[in-house]
């Protein structure tokens, strides 16, 4: 069984001149498969396509990616597929080649272990701030040093997640997830027009007809006063955050309601 | 003759799980060799060491890097050595491994072609702005999508260089170089504490006893009123910029003086 395909060929190494390594010049997606199906496949492909458009890359061939991802995921109960698209080789230093030939990597990873989701996550405020860069905001690109440095803080803090602010002290996202908070006036999530990743799980949530999530600027004090905190990502769904530095919250009704919706969606697709 | 060494072994491919590809989790240096010597070697090693410190990587083994770089550069008249250090594999997603085993890549590239330096470079103002990220400012790390997007603008503009501003509209650097301008009150170069790369050529220049370069904030209008514009990088030295969008300047005395100093330093080291 192949575990990795590079441009359609079974392989696990790429050239050191690939612009993905040299400059992080590319995009990725990490996609949950269950019994041979990926519930959020179309949303992953939409984000990848938008990323290609914004970085000046040819639109990805969705049918080809789907065929390769399905081949690797197989009929297993759970699998995680990572797709990486880079601008390939060539160009003159930073200046990209006029007609790049993309490097297409499709990998089958071990499914993430079940974790402390139901009991709630321990989170903290990261000291590193996310930089405002509208040209890259929302994309899942390969320039992830901010998340690596935040991840290093997370490991040292002994936490499961870290909340990240921009330079102005507004909540943007968590290291591995988007964040939704329940306030007196309803569910709120940060705007992601200047930094942060536009999560596929969050996009699904915001499209649910029975759910209203307001997207607006949220400062730290509003987060700390919220009734409930939760994080969402496409691999692990919706999970309550029960500790944020010195503050504590019990998993609440808003989180339970969204988790039910999520599970329903996953069951529907698996059926 | 080996052209590339990966962890000391002749090779030209790295694993797709390397964090250098996945997250741009690493640093690089591009170093000019002339007749088997690199005049600015110590300065390149200083920046690389500082980068390792700030990213939480073990200090590089300078003797080992020197031996590998010299082996690849050989006694040729001109050679360019690229060193890439990544955090290697492992960790849990973004969260880095506690004791990373670095990937060490040393490459011998073709020397850059002689270009229109003496005649002066055509430059333009890039529309993309550099994001403020003090945690990464100054470093030559592998997250270079901003430069790639600026490079794409540069290619489409038909220019040799692009001047980059931060969000506040202050000059920071050029795509491939640092910038020095000659004003009525002397030579000035931007501060690089929030974004930009701390160039090795610029560091050399600022250490010259006979040269005074003030480092401070410079807004666009001051750049446009300057007597001379010049760019500096360790591979190509100091070059005049003779066009900046619709404005023109002749190569002037300040640039000629600095070029003489540079050539003197290069000759000294080659002697």
C-alpha cells in the first residue's frame, strides 16, 4: 500500500530546490476521512483553490486529488490525508517562474488519537502575536513559523491549545483551531481578514441554517468574560475549552448543541 | 564532485515530513565564495546562530559547516553556497519536538550572473506590505511568501528590485537587498526591529569606521526626495538604483565611495 504520492508516483522525498522548502512557497490541507469518505472534502478544495488563486498558482485538479486521496485513504475506519501543493522548482530566487509546474504531494497520515475533548481542553494566552498580512490572511500556506513558536510555548505551558492575538490584542484563533465563544448576546468568532486561517470546520459551522455565529473583532477581556469557550477544526470537530490560564469554565449548552450538529453531519456523510 | 550535502552525505532530496517543507521551520544563508574564501563568513554564521537561538534550535556547528562549504565551493573563482538548517522531523503538528535533530543542507549553486549593477537598477514600490512580526524580524528564515509575492510583482513590473514598506508606509528593505539612501544629512537605512532581514552586507557596512549610516524610520516621501538610492547584499555588493517608479537618479558619489570600500574589502580577503 502506498502511503505517499508525489506528482502521482509513490515517493517520500522531494528535491532540495523545491520552492516549498526554500520559501514555504505553497499550501496544504489536512483532511479527515471516515470509512472512505471525507465529509468536508468540497470545503477543503474550495480553500485550496482560493489559496492557489491568491498565490498565483494554477487551480488544483480536484478530480485528480480526489482519486489520489481516496486511493491512499482506502476504506479504513479513520484516516487523515495531507495534501501539499508547492510552486515546484525554478524562478530566479524569490521571483517565481512564469509558468510554474506545481509539486503535488498526497500523504496518508495516522489518524489523530482520541484525546481529552469531552473533558475539555486546557488553553493559555500565547505571548507571540500574529502579524497582520492581508495578502496571506485566511490561507493555509506553508509559512507557519508563528504557529511553530506558539506551539513551542504551548508545549512548555503543558497546555492543549494556545489562544493567539494580533498586535492590537484581539483574539484571532487558536494554534490548531478556530475559536468560538458564547457570550450573553450569542456565539461570536473573530474576523480573519488580516491574519489567521479560515478554518474549514468553522466555515461549515457558519453555513448551518440553525446556528448564528457573529464574526467580529473580540478583545481579550471579552473572551475572559464569555460563558463558554470552544475550538473547532476539521479533524477533531468541536471541543470545549475548560481552562484559560487561571480561568475555568464547564462545558456548556452552546458547545453541546454544536457538537450534536457536528456529529450529525459526520454520521450523515458516513451513512 | 558533490554539489549538495544533506547531513554530511551527498544527496539532493529530503523527506516530505521535514518541518522545513511542512512549516518553513528553519533558516538559510546564501554565501559568496571567491577563490575558496568567503569574506563575510563570520557574519553569516553570526546571523545563523542568532536565528537558531531565537527559533529554539541548537547552535550550528560552525567548523562543520565551514568544512562542508569549503569542500563544495572548492578553489573556483566564484561560487555561491547555500546553507539550510531545518528543525528536522517529529513533533506533534506545529508543536516542535523537545530535542530536535536538525536537517543540515549545504548546496553549491552557480554564481549569480554579472548584471546591470554599474548602470543602475530599476526599482518600484511593491504593493504588498511587510507584516510586523518582532519575533522573526531580522532573521533569514524559510517563511518567505511575502518576498515571493513581491518578486512576482517585480517580474510583472519588469524591474530589477522592489522597495518594500511596512503597514505604516515606512521603507523597510528591497526584495533581495537592504536599502541605503543618501540624504542632505547623510546616509540612512531603515530600522529592522519589526520586519525585514538584517543583511550581512549591511551589517558589514555599518561596522566600517569611515562610514556613518544612521538607522531610523524612513517614510516613502523621504525616500523619494533622497539624493541617491542604493541597495546592498552580500552576494552582489552595493549597487545604485537609478529608477524608482517615475523618478530617476544618477549613480552618485556616496554610492561610488561605498562601492570602493566594498571592493577593497573583497580584494583584501582574496589576497
